[in-house]
């Protein structure tokens, strides 16, 4: 069998499966909240897959495979699932679709650029990355669920506001600015925020 099979990629694949299930659930428009929760689960998996990968001494080919497989999965998790959610909640006009296409394209560009720069960086240093260029695609796993929790409060305006959010986040993917990579303490804070968002989503779903 082609490919590299070890525990370092398992969490990445779990995140991918979670988002694929989210895409399927969002297709009929009746299980969008579940799809949003699965987006959060994918974000949680992505947060730790790199740390798990570094616990194993890998060959150069295994490292390069890890970089590629991570970005390919990220494209589906954080480039396609948010658009599937958007379409399912009413973003089906021509200008809506244009924004959905732009968002995914921006994610593709960012991930491809990251792959190139990361391979170059690893050729000259074994140190962990300390900062990102542009907004990481994983950020949508925290941004979109919080925003989605107010869907019913926004009523018929929600698709338009969601469109603006995707447009803004997509621009941030490909805008050149430095962003410090979060350390473990910050990541734990993100997990806490995600847990609160999850509780809030469930509460809002029950209230409405």
C-alpha cells in the first residue's frame, strides 16, 4: 500500500472524517448545528496533531507526507465545511456563491503557500515554528461556531452577515501579517473557549 501508516497521522484523519460527516449532515439543512459542532471537533484534532507527530522520529519523506496530508485535510475541514454550512443556511444567490468560492480559494492559496514555506524552513532549522503568516485556516473552528450560535437572533439577515464573515476571514487567510503561534497555555485557553461555545450552541438550540 502506498502512503505512510503510523499513529502520527491518525488524529489528522479523525478530524477529516469529522468534517466529512459535517458536510453530509449540512446538505439537507436540518442538521447544521451538528455540522458546526463537528467543525469544532476537527479544529480540536488539528490543534494537537502536530504535537503528536513530533513525538515520533520520522524520516524526511514521512515529515513531508505529514505536511501534505495535514494541509489536504485542512482544506476539507476548514475550507469546504464552512462553505457547506453557508450554503445550507441560505447562501445560494450568485454573489453568495462567489464568496463561497473565494473563501475556499483563499484557503487553498494559504495552505499551498504554507507547505512551500514550511518545507523551506525545515531544510534550514529543526526548531518548531514560532509564528504564522496570515490567519491560520483552523481559526474558523472557533470563529464560525460562535457566530452561528446567534443565527436565529439575526433572522433573515444571517446569510448576508455570514457572507461578510467568510469574506473577511478569507481575506485574512491571504493577507501578509505576522501572528504569534500559540503556546500550550494559550491552546488550553482556546479549548476552554471552544467548550463554552459548545455549551452555548446547545443552549441556544434548546431555547429556540
